[in-house]
C-alpha cells in the first residue's frame, strides 16, 4: 500500500511535469488527526480540490475530489458525521485527512489531479481510474 511519502513524491512529480500555469505549486495541507481533534475542521473546507484519507500508519486509503462547484468541506460531510465518525466504507479506518486545495474558479483541475493520483498511487478504496 502507498503511503504519505509516496503521495508527496507524486505531487512533486505532478508539479514538475503537469503544472497548470494559472495555479501555484500544488501542496498538501497539514495532516488533520481526526481522532485527536474530533471537533477540528480541515483548513481548506471552502475550497475546491482533492482530499485524501489515510490510516493510522499513514497509508493512503482513498482519494476523491471536490469539483464542479463543490468544496472539500461539503464532500467530507458525505463521509463523516460532525465528530469525524465514518459514515461509509470509504472513510472507515481513516485516521488522518489531508487535501490539495485549489483556488476558487479552478474546479476542473481537481478532476485532473484526482485521476493522476489514483493512477499513480492505486488506493485500495478507489475503484475508478485504477490501473489493473
């Protein structure tokens, strides 16, 4: 299973090879430990972008996007209740969340980033875009 270091390498690769001219370098937010901080929110909740679920060993579980007018906070509400308790199979076992926020108006970039990261990292809970 791929981990946080693999994720960072993939983001670096994307910044080097596929960077969109209208967007600054892609960066991960700080990891949010949803067990230690059950009332915290992800700092980029009001942005479009890509979010990543990791388990307690920092292995990547799931990658998804907030695009087409959605924001990361809205998408996370589909996976967790207000105290970060998982509400579906995608979020079960998640301990950490990080994201790649995008500036408003760049919603379409989220799809490209998500597809690239899924192809590179092959998270176990993603079924679309996986390499066979």
